C-alpha cells in the first residue's frame, strides 16, 4: 500500500526539504517567511500544517505550490525549485 502523502510525517519531511532548499537553517528560513522558529519547528516535527502557514509559504517562496506541499505533485513547480528540493534531500549511502 502506498504511503499517504497527507500524513503529518510526510508533510513534515517536505517542509524540511523546503526549508533546506530555500534558506538552510530554521532561523534564516523563519526570518525570511515571517514565522516564529518554535512554531516552524513544531511543523517540522509533525504538527499538522495550518492552511494559513501553507498559504504563507506559497506567497513567500516563488514557485512553491500547495499541490506539492500536500500531494507531492511536482509538475507545477519551476525546474529550478525542483532541482533545489532534490538537492536538499538527504544523500543515501551505498
């Protein structure tokens, strides 16, 4: 059975990717998007992402879509953002 893209854990992993791709640290990212670090940290740890923060992310990060955040549909993302998100993924060791 495929994983649920809407699970809090899967959304949290995508939020970490966004943060790493855009600004690296939580502090730099939160300053850029205008959210408190503790609140963002809660989302990265699996607290359900609120609609208002999802919309804030889409407004503040050029090219980011709610479809990708919640459903992993990358077809609407600009190629540069796709590449940055891919580069932010943890490297697998052999």
